[in-house]
C-alpha cells in the first residue's frame, strides 16, 4: 500500500518501481501467464525511461528478460536482455553488462 501511495503521489519517481514490484509478484505467483506479467514489465521500463532512471530501466529489462527465459520465450528474452545490456552500458556498469552478456551468450547457445 505504501508503494502504491508513493506512486500515486510522485508518479515520475515511484511508478516504475511499483510496476516492477507488481510484475515480480505476479511472475512468482502466476509463473506461466506472460499476457498478465509482461505488460507490467513494459510499463516499468517505459516509466523508468521517461523519468531518466536508466539503471532502473535496465533492471526492469533484465527482470523481464529472465522471466521470459523462465517461461521459455527465448525471442522475447533476447530482446529484453539486449535492452538491459544497452541500459547498463549507458549507465556505465561493466559488471552488469558482463552479467547480461553471459545470459545472452547462453541463450544464443
């Protein structure tokens, strides 16, 4: 409730976080329902992008990519993980870029 209140009162700062938490919660409880989960990840990604939170955009992309990998949607997983890598490169996090690159390499086989 507190996060929703924060998102309602400061959309630019909290909306992406609230959407990401919703997506993560649903992904754990509704594992195989991408139609419900992916739009929340997309809303989080877009909200973070609009607010200029490149690191949080990267995190939402990363989590969406790992979710897609878990539900065996490899095409979408590659798409989201590539976006995450781009965000982390812009943010300057070599460690996150390396982690995402390992995930991408494993998916590409």
